C-alpha cells in the first residue's frame, strides 16, 4: 500500500490527480472499520489530516477536516447538538464532517443539519477546479455521494444567514455511543418558516416538505397544529426494516422527535 501525506491542499490535489482512484483518509473512524472488518485493502491512501485548508472553520465555511469535537463548540446549535451525540470522545476527536459526507450513511448525524439549512458541499479536483453541489445533489443514495475520481471534499458552505432556532435530536438503542434509528434537525426563522430534515428514515437525509409548508403557514402554531406536524412528518418519511429497527418504529420515532423539536423551537 502506498501512503501519501500531503501538507497542503495543492499537494493533496496533486496526489489525487496522480492517483485518481486513491482512498482518502481523514479521521479513519469509518474507514478503519471497513479495513478491519470488511476487507477494504486500498492500494493508495491519501491521508488528509495534515492539510490545513481542510481544518478551516471561518464565517459560513466548515472545512471537511473539522472534527466533531470542534463542531460541538461551533456557533450552529443544530450542528453542535448533533456533534455532541456522535460516538464517544475518542470518535469525536478523530471523526470529521467530511468523513460523514464521504461515507454518506443515511444515519450520518451531521447530515440533517446540512439538509435543513440547505448547505452546499464544496468539492475540488486538480483539473475541474471547485464545484458546489447542493446537499441533495451530493448525497444521492444510501452510502453513495456524487464525488468523482480525483475529487475531494473541501468542506461545506452554509447560507449567509441561518434561522436562529435550530434543534437536533436522535433516537437510538441507548443514550450514548449509538447509531441513529431516527434523527432530525429542525430550524425555525423569526418569520415562522420551519424546515425539518430527518436521518435514518430514508435512503438519504429527507426533508418533510409537506409538513414544513403546513406548519410554516401558522405564525403562532396551536398545540393541535404541533401534534399534526408530528403526524405529517411521520407520514412523509421512507424508513426500512433493518437490524437496528423496524420501519414502523422508525416512522413513529420520526413523528415524536419532529413534534418535540418544534415544541422546543417554539418555547
Ligand atoms: C464507535 C463508532 C461510533 C460512531 N458513532 C457515530 C455517530 O454517533 N454518528 C455518526 O454520524 N457517525 C458515527 N460513527 C461513524 C464515523 O465516526 C463518522 O461517520 C465520521 O464522521 C467519519 O469521519 P472520519 O473523518 O473518521 O472519516 P474516515 O473514516 O476517514 O472516512 C470516511 C469516508 O469519507 C471519505 N472522506 C473523508 N474525508 C474526505 C474528504 N475530505 N473528501 C472526500 N472523501 C473523504 C473517506 O475516503 C471514506 O470513504 C461512528 C463510528 C464508530 C467507529
């Protein structure tokens, strides 16, 4: 195995141009599981931890190499709340937002926030320069993203102004060190507009657009409207049965956390 350790973005892009099929390594918290338990044997690995440009977190840009530990103290409550639930302190010290996007698991806890605020992913290659797909152009299926050979994720770009109220919650088999059975990020603007994105209840993070439209039309939602919001969200998700949960429980959980997040955002 050839291990390349670039010290700048330029060097990383050169390494990828020379080895377009190379495997990118950030914190390794997903990749090493694949190497240890699923037989992954890459010929060329490009390790990204020494690339300073990927560590930046400035203004509305979050570098792909920013770890969950740093995100837990970031100014975005919807993302900070998600970061605090990821794995253990060890996983949060190593794991990155870029790795969550690279793996593109429907259970990735950073992804509902990106979908709720309508973030763009910044992707770069030596020949293609930089492109900025919307979150749903990047996350295209379970564990599938639209990254092309020779490209790496630079980071994510958030819209310049974000809703003040941002809430995240997830449901799992226990309270900590748990992969989501259902997760959600809800954001609410001062004008009452609500957006909600859900994880683990579809092939990619999902927006519950009908529920959003109905609740956003109510400036001061009543208790009945909040309950109805949970019901509409539960109706819109597309969960499956798997080893972690039945689809029916996932649907139920999605409705419950949607209602609770809205209650929190209205408080
Ligand atoms: C014990 C344990 C608990 C976990 N708990 C959670 C949890 O609660 N919530 C959760 O969401 N996840 C969890 N995970 C999964 C994992 O920690 C996260 O997905 C993490 O964000 C991965 O980041 P990483 O930097 O370690 O990625 P890596 O393992 O280094 O890479 C993951 C994938 O992304 C690609 N990649 C990484 N960086 C880039 C880049 N800049 N450009 C292009 N591709 C890139 C890699 O090639 C690889 O395919 C857990 C994992 C473990 C082992």
